[in-house]
């Protein structure tokens, strides 16, 4: 039986006023009281499960525990292919027991709705479809939310809720073709095995049929050559490349093809939606003027050097990072060390495949001692560039302001 230290309990679960009052009343006897509660089965086993899950992401900055949400510092995302242990986590509900136990027995993917042949596929049956392996950038729709001014509510993601891992699965379109799409098919609706917390509805998102039928949209069952980690969707998830991460439903077990746009709680109102026009910072446009957030905008990330690093004046500095462009292509990345007065081109390596991120690098020198910022600004093939100031929206979605990395020059 797993027990809890007093510190663990306070850190991860003691935020409830009732439990804090209980601990205060117990005083020095709190440890004994906690052991007694655990021994009698009065503390949820899920609390121990949470600790085990977080140990699979040892370097993650945890923004929330219930549900688990966390990101990684940019310098930890330097790999061309993001290791599973450094792939961010964005959850809306609890991690399913099947994922915690790595137990595929009994899992079924149901495909129904506007189809002529509804399906119920086991994992073995799903894996009979032609396999596809590709690198894909997945990024939380709220990545960069902490950089919005004025501040918006929600997980305060900085820059690390993004990753480019290698995914293996089958094309969603192959499964939908097997089910036989009706002419009335317009949108998909996705559901997973995760359970909502509190009064929330089960998390569900969807995509237009055109995106579902894209050859790069996958039902994935492997990440970096092995089974999906529990926190990243075991046993099966969607990978919808180029679009915000919430489209890539985790713990997938049901797809409903609909004859209208999906209208779940997370598809309507302000959820995963942005204003149809520029709005004044701090304002809240009417719901009817909000549109669904889909493709990511051009964006870059500096992965080396590490923020606040120190370098001698005249020392050559290796600077590098990644860039990605949603449905577009990265054309170039420029860097500056004088607050945008002068810019220098970087050496750009194109992605391994469509929807993977590009890699860039350059060598810089700080002329003298003092405070510097390395700025990175990416441009896409359509002429779009990262903004110097983040355009505002009520939920802090699609943040793509230039990356500014502070460093120090010394003598």
C-alpha cells in the first residue's frame, strides 16, 4: 500500500480548506492521522497515481495537478524529435485507469453517426490498417498565455507547451472510408476515456471532414516508437497536425460523424475560440463574434542558449531553435541582439516531413559586457511574421509573439 508524506499531501492535495483545517487541528499528529486515513482507504488512490504519473516527466514544470498540466523550459526542447519524457501535458479531466495500468484489454474505437457501416475496432483491428509514421508538432492552444497583456485566466503557459515527437498510427481517413461516409458528413466529434472533473461535461472536440480526410491526420498508437505514455493518450489518440492541440483528442474511444459543426461545451462560447476581428485588450466581444481556433500561426522557439546564461564579450555563442507555421511553411528566421534594430539571417533546415518543425541556428557575439536579449522572429511562405507585441484575445489562444531570451555579457 502506498502512503503519503505530510509534505506530499500538502503540496498536491492539501489545497482544500477542509483538509488544511484538518491538518492544522492534528498538529504534530498529522503524519499519524494521514497514515490512519490511508490505512482505512479514506484517501483516494488517485493521489498516489498522480505522483507516479508525474515521475514519468521529471523535468516538467507543473502548472496544475487536478487535472495534470505541465510544460518544459525551452532549453529542454532542443532535440529535433522531442523525447516522450519531455512532451508537455494538457489534460481537461482525470487520466483513465486503462492508461495508468497500460492495459489495452477491452478497448474499442467506435465510429458512428453519418456513416453507412458503423465500426467497433479493437486495437488489433485498428493496427491492420496501413501504418504511417511522421513527426508532428503538437502545441496547446493556450501556449504563450502568460505573455498576454492584460493577463487572461487559465493555465499560465509560457513557451513550453509544444513538442515535435514521432507518431505512428493509421490515417483517420482510411478508417472513415471503411465506415463509409454519407454525403451528409460535415464534421467529426471525438470522445475519450478521460472523466471530467466537477460539473464539467466530458471533454470533446471535433474537426471539419476536410481536415479529417487529410492524409496527415492520424489515429496514433505509438509515440517515438513505443506505446503512448499514459499522460499523452494511451492507448490511442488523434494527431491533427498544424492545428491547436485540443483537436488531437487523447484516450480516444469514439468518433461520431455529424451533419453539422460539432457543438460540445468545448466547441462553443469562448472555449478554443478567438474574436473574428481585432479587439481592444481587456475587452470581451459577444459570443457570436467568436470563431473556432484552428491552425497555428508562424512561430519560433530559442532552445539554446539557456535563459540568463553569461558569456564573455567577444565570445562566439551558438544559438539555435525550431520554427513551425501551422498550415504554412517556414521561410526564414531572423535574430537580433540589439532590440530589433539590426537583424541577422539564420541557417534554416527544413522539416523532416510536412507538419514537423524546422530547425535554425546561427553564431552570435556580444560586443561588450551588459544586458542583452536574443530575439527570434520567424516568417512563413505567405508573408506572415511573428508580432512584436501579442494581439489580445479573451482566452489567450494562439500566442506567437517573438521569443526574447535574456543573456548577459561579461568581461
